[in-house]
């Protein structure tokens, strides 16, 4: 297994710039934390697939996981309860959580409570009404899970369960999962990249190795 990551100083991680310049034959664990289109993390997965390697995440999953409707629907089919959502091309003001679908988004999530907030955010997320916007109807508290493969860096068994289901469904090693806590149950609805300072590389590699031993 080759783990690709970006850290300063000595490390067992393969630097992405050198990885992208050579031919590889191995299983690739992409630990860059951001796999969005045109990021370095995306190109690491693409390079691995071009070399016929098994890679976490695959290019398809790297694209799917950040698209909220796809994220929720694939988890729902995997047996995970998710909140109700709809995709709207025109404004319908309400209290809601708004998520972008435009391809230029930086994965911004907006929680709106007033009509003025609603219209401002709809226009921004839709890029002046050129793209649809996702509305998620939440009834509980919004929380986040710092996911490292099948485990949550923060939280307990419930958070680990969500992290495991997301990893099993998408094969994405690192990310931030937004969930709704309702009546003690966690319901995931959005996935975002991790910043470099949010990644615990040792924890991620130990989790990967523990999974292989089971």
C-alpha cells in the first residue's frame, strides 16, 4: 500500500508531486483530504487509475461524494437514514439548509432563517440562478464528524458507524460529514473536504491497517 499525503519534514507518506510523475503498481491510499475536481487529490486518484491501481477514493466516488443529492441517495440505498431534501431551480423561501450544486462551489453550506438570508444565499449558491440549489429539511441539531476511513476522529460509536458507512459506500478516506442529530440518531446529509490541519495521518494509517487485520 502506498499512502499519498502532503506533510513537512520526514514522513512515510509519498509526496503527491513525486507520485504524479512516476508509474506505480500498488494499492493507493489517497490522504490529501480534498478530492474535488481539479484538486491535487483528484489528480492523484486519476493517476492511480491510469496506472490500473486500486485507489481510495476512485475518481467516480471522488466526484459523487461532494454532490449532496448523490451523497444522500447512495447512503439511503446503503441502509442509512438521511433527511428529506429537494433540488430547486427557482427560489421557494423557507427556513432550511441550502447546499450548492454548481461545479464552482467551495462546498459552502448555508443555514437560513429569514427571507432576506434565503434570497441572498440562493442567488449566491445558484450563481445568479444558473444552477439548482439543494434544500435539506432538518428538524434537529447540525453536527460534524471528522472522518478518517472507518472511524470518527471526534465522537463515539454512533459517529464511527456513520464514518464506516460513508467509507464503505464511497471509499473516501478523509472528510467532514455533516449530520443531523434527531432523537439521538445521526442522519448524514453533506460531505466536505478536510483541511491539512484537520488530518491525523497516523490515525488514518492505523485505521486502515486495523481494517486489513479484521
